[in-house]
């Protein structure tokens, strides 16, 4: 994420940087030291998308003051 947004890794330590999922659970996290977007917990496709052929999880990365 840091590379894609061309921001310094130090910015990721700021409380204005967060990952928001569109649901009750937080499935993604942002590693402050590397800037990588990772899964925060195990994702069970069968539970989330059992009746849907194409399963998509969306999230937003918010960087306040940088964009």
C-alpha cells in the first residue's frame, strides 16, 4: 500500500491511517513496518459466499492528510 500510494512508511504509524472493511469483521490489516496489506484473520469463503460463484471482499485504506 505504501508503495502504491507513494507514501513513506513512517506515515503508516499515524493514527489517521486505517483499513476499513464493509462488514462486521475486520478481515484486513496494514503492516506498519512494511506497508503490506494482509489478512487479519482466516477468511472462510464458504461462510461468506456460499451461494455466490464469485466471492469479493472489499476494503478501503484511508490516509488522512496525505491525499
